[in-house]
């Protein structure tokens, strides 16, 4: 397995603004998954993007993948207070996932 | 679809006792499940991979005799923390894998907060 590294470590935005976070990884992947974790809770699966895809949308989420740069980004549009959470990326080339420190997003009302 | 449950959601036990945590995939079959632990304000650390019908594979540094894993069916894996000590207090999260190759995904349970007194 390989670990994704999220950037920035923390992000504070005003409600209604967009939030963008990035993920970098080191080797080839089959897919990359993004998860959200609210404090003290389990991980919620947000979106999976396959290695042969470049962009994917799900509601207010937009994920891009650049396999040549070994990087992905997650954009949350029109953020809400409920989006306050930690976000993790998980690149996968086998069946194990390894997590970085995540990006902690705080949405201010 | 793809719901994973854990039970209990929290447990307090005395030092020296054993605690069993269950992980179930509710609407899909999972040949492989995973157990993680997470300390406050830290990331998830993979402890072991649980394979249905065979022995679990433990990550380096994880004591297999202390963290017993059983994957008895395609929808249930259990983690037993034996002879628990205060340093075992943590947030334990399981996940279940679905699909293969490009479409392989892991879905996570809500976690179990273990406090050893």
C-alpha cells in the first residue's frame, strides 16, 4: 500500500466559499478514494476516481486526478458548516489503504 | 448500499479483561476486512487485514496474540483485545472491501471507542 499526503494540513473558510485540498502519492495506482471524518466518528466514503479518469463530480464535490503528476485534488463548492471535518485521500494499488494526516477543514458561519 | 456497522460503539473495561468488537458489512459480502486504530488527532493506522476463512495478516509492530481477529463469514469480522491495558485505549475502526482493481473501494464502520481503566 502507499500513503497519500494531503495539503494543506488545515484550512479555514467562510460558509459559502469553496475549499480545495490536494493529495500527492508516489507510485502507480488503480484508483484514489477520498474520505471525510467528523470528530470522533468513522470515515465516510466520498468519492472514488479510477486511474483512467481525470475528473469526477458528486454533488458539491469535484475530484481531479493527474496520474502524470501523481496528484489529486478535492474541491468542495459552496461550503456549509456541516462540511467541517477532516478529509483524507487514499491512493490504492492493492487492497490495503494507508492514510496521511489529512486536511482539517473548518467552515465558519 | 455499502454500509458497515460496528458494535459496540463505545466500551469501557477494566485492565486485564478482554473486549470483543464486531464489524459487519450489512448489504454486501466482503472477503477482506481491515482493522485500524486511531489516536486523538492522528491518522488511521492499519493494524491487520482480515481474510474470510483464513488467518489475519498483521502489520509490523502489531501483536497478533493481543489483537485476535476472526473473519468467520463474508459479512462479519471480530477483533478481540485480550488482556487490555490503558495504553490500548483508542478508537478502533474497521472497513470492508468491495469490488476489484480499478473499482475496488473500502467502506468504513463508525468506529468503537475503547477506554481501559
